[in-house]
C-alpha cells in the first residue's frame, strides 16, 4: 500500500461527504488540476482505500421502520459451525451488518426491517432455524442520535 499524503486525505474526506462530487469540484477544493486529481482518485481506488461508492437511503422514507441489534450466541465454537453461520448470515437480506465479537455473545447483527411482524418472521423463520444458533437477544433502536459513515482523516 502507498502512503496517504495530505492531498489524498483531503480527497478521501471530500468523497466521503459526497461521492458524486466531480473531478473538477474536488480539484478546485484541493488546489490541483483535474488530471492529477483524477489520477490520485484512481490510485486510491486501485489500492483499496476506496472500496465502493454507494447511495445511503433514508430507511424511513422507503418503509423500513424497525432497526434491531441481535446478540447471537452459538451452540459451540467450532470452525465448521462458525463458517456455516457466517455463510447463512450473508444470504439473509435483513442482516445489514454482522460482527464476530468477543464478550458475552459471539455475533452482533444489525437488522433493518419494515415492521415488527417482519422482524418476528425473520427471527422465527430465518435466524432461529440455523443449526448453530443457541441464543438470540434483541435490542430495538428507539432513536438514532448519531449516524455517519465518515472516517475523518487528518
């Protein structure tokens, strides 16, 4: 991997704020011309600093009103069960994030669904039926007080 200089960091900060910003806008803000700005962005993409560009949807406006964190404990900690669980989770659309964690449980899942009935169906027919799952605890989000995907680079 290459070293990130101050201009690279500025580019990454700008793209995190608005991934649709064009080369001309970015070049003006960082004090370069368009060609070297474009080349820097391509290098950042090629070297994996930029994984992808996405649109962040307003979940409420599109009808997804329930956000849940599920703490999942596995039956046993075997490589086979862990692999099976992770492969199964990747196929479940309601799971938007999955973290293998250390502590009182094994996995923390972030679930976003339309309503409580949809969550109940997910829990009953998708998560609890996995062979590897021993216990599930659900924590429901009442309000989100901070939400960002920006990693501030200085």
